[in-house]
């Protein structure tokens, strides 16, 4: 009997607690209804504003930018880099105008990469670095391509330490059977040029062990043998 009474007391206490919680919640809602409504309205405005901006402003500009950039991409593929940058013809915008007129769009971001590579090929390495630095890659592949291009630009300026740093970052940006061994080879060759044989060996051996079927992996042993000779191991 005592156990049953205790069980009933616990149940009654639980019901009382639940009732008190309900009353407390109701009082909270009554006291703070204006604040809660304000928060909900604020959230609605923020979400609604974001959706409006995205679908009514950003996306139409993105579509227009893509259409405008088409001719510049054709000139880029033809290695007509100056035309791609400034005047691709047909009344279409070059990469520089896309960047200027359609800032904030994905197309403008892509145009920064194109502009950087165009300037790199034109020998204007400062501008190449500026546009490549501004480009925001969206995946490991484009990140590696950006870093590798920066390495090329610094190498052309004979800033070999910065070039090596960029190549190392490019090689470690992701695991890609095409790009990773390509930039590892650049790391190895540049390190070897600077007599940093241990760093060169690490790069060459990684190609040998991880990418033996890549173009760089086919003849990688001759680079390792050459290092052995330089280090007196041959």
C-alpha cells in the first residue's frame, strides 16, 4: 500500500510540474509575444530578402554574364588572350568587363581565373597573380589549377621560393591522377634546381609510389637515379 501511495504521489507531482510548466510557457508567450513576433518577422524578411536577391537579381545577372562570356572563352581557347581579355568581338564582353560589370556572380569569379591565365600567357605576371589571387576555387581541381598557375607566375618572376610553395600546395590540394603528379614533378624539379635533394626525392618517390601509371611516373626512376648520383649514392 505504501508503495502504491508513493507511486500516486509521484504521478501527482509530475502532473503538477507539467501544469506549472504549461502555465509558465503561457505566461512567457504573453509577456514576450511582441518580441517573438518581431523575431519571426525579422527571419521572414531575411529569408525572403535572400531568396529575392538570389532568384530575382543574382541568377538573371549570372545568366547574362555567361551569355556575354561565351565569345571570350572561344578566343581563350584559340590562345587569343588579349582579345579574350578586352574585345572578343561580336559586341560581347571580354573577361575584364565581365569581372567589372557582373561582380558577385559565379561567371565573374570564373572570369578572374581566365584573366589570370591570359595575363600569364601574355607575360604580365603581376596582373596574373592579382587575378588568380582573387579567384575563389570551388573544388580541389580548380584549387590545384589556381595554385599551380600562381607557381608558374612566381617562377617566371624568378621568385623560386614562392613558386615552390605554390606548387607544393597545388600537389596537396587533392588527390587527382592528372594534376597531383604533374605538380609533384614541378616540386621535384624546382627543389632539385635549388639543391634541396631531400625535398626533390620525396616528390619523385611519391610519384613513383602513388602515380606509377601517370605520364610523370613512367620515367620517374631516371630522376631518382640522377638524385642518387648527385648525392653520391650511385
